[in-house]
């Protein structure tokens, strides 16, 4: 359904029942994009301002017709995230929305009690933060530092929760919905014992969320200071990556000049050869923790008892773990070899 032609768009059917007939009025959408970003969204995402609300209503009608028990927020601004992430292809946006909820319901270790205050130890460790300045393309840079995590203090799922909440906060901005994000992952000091926590089951879950279960555009993943063992880690990840995403991985090693080809020094902290001062995690932590009430409100609209959710959309964790057993054994051997 994506494209520039009017005939490729399907309008909501005339006379269809309104899902707002007995519901409170939804917040009215007000576009916050600059003129340049409106143009960029038109050129890159097939977003036409004159059709925007009609497209949102079309997606809303599809949700109400095909997945009445999905339990999703139906506000214009929320649905627009999914349309932008799939270039206004109705069917793909709907599938992304369904996947978003399926991921949340199929991994309770990550998504139960998901709020900033619950992952405060992870934030304080500096495992994940967002650089204060955007890059020249208007993209936020998410900085991940696995060396800051101590497996003896909390499980790896807490790190995933922190990353997820960071993305949820970032995607609230329309500018990020259009421009996407860049990831900077520093693997300095990652040991064999720490890497072994990231097995095929966890890898498949995380990649599934980032590729097919979250409305964000990941434009580049820059890996620096990767040890030899990263060859084994990437071998675990790569089979789950789509070719387009795999081509956006850049391995720089210890070569900061190579990193600066992708992320300019002017926005990088001193730790990565930049001129933006010392890496400060406090500002982002404070912003995320100050959003507690917003998350409680937003997520409260997304939670329904599992029995009311279409079972065919749920993935059995037990089944996935069983499928990953052989891969896990092979992965451990490969990690030891690379180490």
C-alpha cells in the first residue's frame, strides 16, 4: 500500500462504526515537525500532511476490525509512530503494531513493571545513555557500554528493560520518528563470561523487538573497541538480522578516526575522541526518571489480561528456548574459540 499514488491508499469505509462513539475524546494531534522535516517525511516516508489524519484513521479502523481485543492506544500521535516506521504502508504498520504488543506480552521478565524507577540501578551504572546533541542528520545517538554491567548485580534482562525505556522516551519526539536514531556500542572489556549471558534466545528476542516490534528507525550501529570475542557475539546476532539492518553495522575496533567518519567528533564525548566534554549520564537519567508518570499513563493503556489477547500472536518462550538449545551449545564453543 505504500507509494505516492492516491489509488494505493485505502480510505476508511464510509459509514463504518466509529470506535470513538462511546469513548472519551482523544487528544487532538498537532504536528510539531519543522518545514524541513515535513519535506523529509514526505520524501522518505511517503507522509503527506494533507492525508496524515486520514491515514491514521484508516489504521485505527483496521485495528478495530481485525484486532478488537488488541488493547492498544488509538490516539493519533501513537498510531502515527507505526505509520512512519513503515512508510505509511497500512498493512505493515498494522503488523508492526501487533508485533509491538506481542513482544510485550511474550516476555514478562522484561515488560512487567516496566518504568524508569524500576531500572534505576542500570541507569546509574551508565550502561545506556543518550548523547546530549543530535548528529548532523538530526538523529539521537544512543550509547551502550556493556562493560558497565556486572552480572552479579542484576540479570541481563534489566539492561534490555533500560534500552527499551530509552527508546520509548526517544520515540515520543516526532523529530526522532522521522530522522531515526544511531547506536554507539562500546565493547571495551567485555569478557567471555559476560558475553555468554547473551545467548541465542535473548539475541532472537532483542533483535525481534528492534527489527519488527518497535516503531523506530535504526539508521546505524557503530561498534567500537570490540574484542576478538565479538566475532562470536556477532555470529549469534547475524542470523536474526535482515540484510538491510546487517549492512548498517560498522565495526571500528580501536580506530576512532573510523568512528568519526560516521559520528562527528563535535557531538562525541572526550572518551571517544570528541570535543563535547566528558560523557555525562546524569542529564539523560534525570529526564527519563522524570517521565515516570508519563510511562505509567501510556503503558496502562496497553496492558490487558493475556487471555484476551489473540493467542496466535503470542510466541511461546518455552518453545523458543528448546529451539535455541543446539544453537546455544554451538555458540559457547564459538565464543571460547574466538576468546
